């Protein structure tokens, strides 16, 4: 969760560390160290062995001790800033240690998002359905470490994440670990600068040295320290989305001198570009949209905080709600939509706060009835809970506390003022506001509850000219904005703040609009919005009209509201809007609005149809496509496979399924031609923001050259995460083979390829072999089942395998391969460089004449662990030859299938001896042969042999 700035407190004194710096060899005791900084614990005897004078040696020793002292003092200062986190609901004097309460965050490396075209909460709801994606997970302590494919650590790292996802708390934990000596040990100094504080720097120019000096006055002679290339510094800039600095990477003047004064925005651009302090590292955090301000060319590593996975949600509640965690968790998990939102740590905190308060007021049997069921109910409860906490903090004991309705009525003016501020800032997409904004909207936080807003800038520092504020989470601003519109209507002060146009406003003076008219105006604005910034506002507005929320907020409205009619009319208008040509994300949000209105008639019908499998046969209405997306996203079903054939889809309306189709791991299309609309859908699906599709199956269909080219372009896109591609039974031409093989060559995420039943000719196999030879090919599994491969095809395959270092599994079953074709392959497979581990040759025509070649593979290739020779013609003679290879100590085979090979008991004795001498074989299958009881008795001796590791004997 993005907590408020930690309260400083004196940390326990840490063991001093001595830092030794020299341009020449420095001796510590008797051990020489390199001319750089070395962290050495404990007492240090330093002998400087150089040709310099005694006075120079003494000066160097003083430098060593001075710098070590500066670092120790700096660590103490930083640790004091970040070791505690505060929450509004904390009791006076209560301190929460970050070390004890930090819950690990799921962070991925790489760009897996584009500019958002929807509300962030929609991303959150989608994320909860995701499995671990193809993007590499990375621990926060590894952000500045070298990865396997990098020769040096990144200099510029950008970490992005949604509002409340945990960016700031991640930074604090990183800084705390460094100051405690448990992480980021490569850095000698860390300097942390929140953007929300940089906003308030004076307009005058300042240098890098002055910037560091102003924030960290305890560090003297910063210029000498920063100029030294042996001193490794990390500059952390947190919250780019809150910045008012306009970063211009094209027109900003370039400066290299760290003592040259420049405007803060110019300073930051030069620091990122490396014009100034090129040896220093920089870490920036931002929301996804703001992250695009920094050109990709200047970013060495991009990471994204994905929030909590399910196990981390549970861990958070256990830490936060000690003693009551099990009951709270059971109530949260009964509501899938709420558990979904817990992907964001900030929402976890809100929900935990509500339920902890409820448990003080209700018994264990009653608590379930009072658990919120919709997002609006959560925030209405949160409003009440925070106001009651505020009462307690103002020294009003529980006996003096008014009834909730009276309390809300007393707080109505300031709630209206804060709501008005939230509404007008939301319209302008403004997230941060200053004291002047509070004054112009007549907001006095002390009269309400500073738990709704956070002061996001440091206080009591002369360099800051004024304070700035933000809601603790974007959704809370949207809730207050909706609450303001709701109250303005029901109090009659401004019946429809969303009305647009002079005539509409004039009509409103003579005929008071209903609240459903207000919701209709909001729906029109939200449904055609490109950014989705009004999605949650509309959800809250719809939810506020329900009976449950009206009961919760009784006392705020000066008159009774007729919720029933308004809710029905609003739901009817939303259903009509669903038939309009609006974006898929907006359609999906409208179903969440219906859910807030407790109207689930369309979704309930779709659930029944899904259970009955009726959607594959009946035509769907346009609104039902989005209903499918909503039902699938909010259900508890395992989202492993999305089979397009399960729905009688209209190509033109298929795009409405995109928001949910992208959450499945596998997308499947069987026995259906790939039309123009369908290929457009698949193309978008593969490159869509946060798409989880890792496997695409187009089986028993026909793909045109144009369609194949379009799909291949999508697969080569950097956003595509596809790992497995199955084209089994699909017909495509030579031109399509050319397109496909370019993907195999260059797309390093494609690991599994199934080309069974495609019947490629010699030229197609040549293209495939050339792709396998390419050094960039990362293919691990290749299936060519039932393709009538001939000798020339096997020659081409062999040439491809001879240069390939990635393939570990090859399936050539059902190809009627004879001894000659298999021998050609064996000549390559027996080479020690071959990495193949699994070879399937079942249902071919291999005889005993080929077993000598197969045996040579077993004795010379130590990588091969599985060999399937089921349904061939090996006979006893062939198996005896293989037994000689099995006895060889070099043979590493673990699984061997000889099923259906015309074997009799005559080969069993030889086979038994081979298994006895082989310490690697775990699984042997000789079923569907005529080994008789005598053969079985011979083989059963294996079980009495202590050296055998046999686990499965068929």
C-alpha cells in the first residue's frame, strides 16, 4: 500500500562500516583490495603501502574514516525516515514497523502495458484473474542487479504501477534494507526525492550539489563526494505522476557540471540522460500513463508492480488483522469482486479497516450480514468508519458519540465541500491539489477527517513554499465526486451538475430531473470516454441510488429518496446503451454498474446458458457478448482455456469478448475457418495490454496467406507473450510457411510448436530446418505427427538439428518412418552437442536393422532421457541390441517404451540384465507383447536388485 510518509524515529545504532578509497592498492591487514570502496565490518588496521610520504598516508587514513562516518550517519538519517509507517487509524503513540508489516509485492520485469484506455480499476479486476505471466518476476531487492542477459547493471530503472499498488512503500522498504545493510550493497549512497516535494521547490535554479545539500544537510562537501566516480550513488525519484515538472527531453539544454545551477526539470532531464553524473544510477516510479513521459531510449530496465497475488492478500490480512484475520478473510472471500479488488494494497487497507470496525459492533453471526457486497457499499462504510475514528481522535468518547445519521448530518457541509473539490478535479483529471484549491472550495480537513486526504509534501522545511494534497487513493476521489453529485441532486441545490448545454440547464429550472436522469448524463459521458476516467465515478453514482447505500448514508440527504424507481430506470438505460457501438472496456464497466444496481438479469441468463452449453447453438445479442465477458471475469471458474467454438459468435461483435478473452492462458479455435474478422480479433488479442494468452490453438482449420501474415506480425510484436502455437490439422501454403518460419527464428518466447497433420512438402521442411539452425531460435518442443515425412524431409530435419541448441523434445510419430530415415536422424542425435532429451518415434516402421543406430544414440548422447518406440517392428533381435546400449554406463535413459513390438520371452532375460546394470532407468513399458509368464518372472527379478531405481514397470 502507498502509505503516508513514515514518521522519523531514532533507530538502533548499527555496527559501523569502514569504507576504504584509494587510487592505488590499499592493504587491510595483509590482504590487498582493489582501488574502490569496500565494506569491511569490525576494527580495521590500515597500512598504506605506496611511495608517497608519511603525511599523505595519514591524510588517506583520515579520508577513509571520514567517508565511513558520513555513510554511517547518512544511513541512520534515512533509516529514521522510513523505518515506521503510519495509518490514519493508528492509535496515539502507535508505531508500525515497516520490517514487521511489509507484505511482499509481485513485481515483473519488462513492458507489459500500453497507454491505458480504461480506468485503472478495470486493470485491477483483470489482474486478479491472471496467472503468473510470461514476464519475469523480480524481487524489489534485484531491481539494480545484473540479469542473465546483461553484461552490466542498469543505470536508469523505471518502475510503474497503478495508484495504491505499493510503489512508495516498495521504495521505503528498499531504502530501509540498504540502510540496514541487507540489500543494495553495491551502492555507497542513496538519495530519495519524492516528486510531490520537488513540485514545491522554488522556481529559482539550483545545481545537483545544492539539491542533495538541501535534502540532506548532514552531508558536507557534496561536490567532492558526487564527483568521485568510485562512489556509487543511487538517486530515487518517487511518484512521477504527481510531478508538476515538465520534462522535455528534446529541448532541455545540456549541462555536465554538477555545480551548474539549472531549473529542476532541466536538472532531472540531464541526470536521466547521463549528461551530469553519468556514473550515478537513477530509479523512477510512476503510474502507467505518466511513465510514458520518459522516452524508452533512456530506460535500461522497466519493471511493473503488479500488487498482491492471492497468497499475499491473505498474508496482508493476517498481518493487519491479528487475531481476527480468519473471520475477516472468510467474509471477504465470499465476495469475489471484493477479493478481486484486494489486488491493490490500498484497497486491502480500506476493506480491513471497515471489517475491523464492524467486528467491534456486531457478533460473529451478524458480521456476514454487514459485510459490503459492492464497491459502493465498501466506500460508504469507509466514509462512516473514518468519520467515527475522527470523532474519537477529537476526544469524543464512545458515550458522547452521536447516532451515525446525526453525525453524518453534522458533517454534511464539509463532505459537500470535499465532494465538490473531488468532482471538479475529476472532470479536469487533476489528482493533486494545493492549499489554494482547498480554500477556494472551502474545504477544512480538520473538520472532517484527514484520513481521506494525505498531505503529500514535507512540512517545516524552509525550501517548500506551500503544501499539496491528494486523496489517499484515486477511487476515493471518484467516490466523493459521485457523492457530491448525489447530494446536490437530492438536496435540490443543483439537480444535475452533469447537465451540459444552455437549453438542458434551462429545462432543469422548470422541471426537476430525476436521479436516473443524472445517472443517464453520467452514463453518456462515461460510455464514450476514450480514457475511462469516469468508469468508477459512474459505478459509484449507480451504487449510491440503491436502498442499502441510502440506509447507510441516512442523515446526509435532507429528503427521502425513492431508490426503487431510479435504480430501475437507470438499469434500463444502461441495458439500452449496451446495444450501442461503444468500446469493449466501456461495455464491461456498464455490467459492473448493473451489478452495483443489483440488476443481474442479463448476467444470470448467460450463466445458465453457459452451464447448459447453449451459447454454441443460439445467436447472441450485442449486450450478451459483454455479459459473457462480465460473467467470466467475475466467476470463480478456472480461466485456462477460451474456446471460441463454445459461442455462436458473430464476427462483427466478437471484439466485445476481448477484455475477458485476454485473461485466458489458452485460446482455441477448432474446425472453423479463420475469417478476416476473426484474424483481426486474434491479432488484437495477442498484442493487447496485459494479455495473458500464452497458447494459441488453430486446429483443423484453414488459414489464408493474408491471415497467416497478419498473425505472424502480431506474434513478432514485443507485447505478444505467446509461448505455444498449435496449427495441427491446419492447411496453409508455401508462402505461409515462409511467414511462420520467420517467427520461429526471431520470436524467442515461442517455445512449443505443433505442426502435426499439416503435411509439409520438402521445401516447407527446408524452411523449418533453416529456422532451427538460426542462433536466435529458442524452440524447445516440436511436433510433426502424421506428416508422411520421407527420406529427404528427414535429411533436412537432421541438418536443422545439427546446429540447434534449444530443442529438447521432438515428436515424429505416425510418419511411417523406415530404418533409413531414422538412421539419418540418429547420425545427428548421437552427437554429444545434441541437447534433445525426449524423442517420440511411436507408430512407425522401425525394425531391428535400425537398432544399432538407436543404440549408438543411447551410448553417445547423455542428454536423451526418454525414448518412445511403441508400435514398431523391433522384435527380440532389435531389443537385444538396445539392451547392450542400456548396459553402457554412459546411457542416461530414464524412460523407455517398447509397447507393441512383437516381443516374446526370448528377449526378457537380456532385458532383465540390462535393467539390472542400468542405474538410471525409472520407467519401462513392454505391454501389448507376448512375453508370457516366464518372461515376466525374469523381469520381476528387477525388484530384488538394490542397484535398480525402477519406479514404474508396465
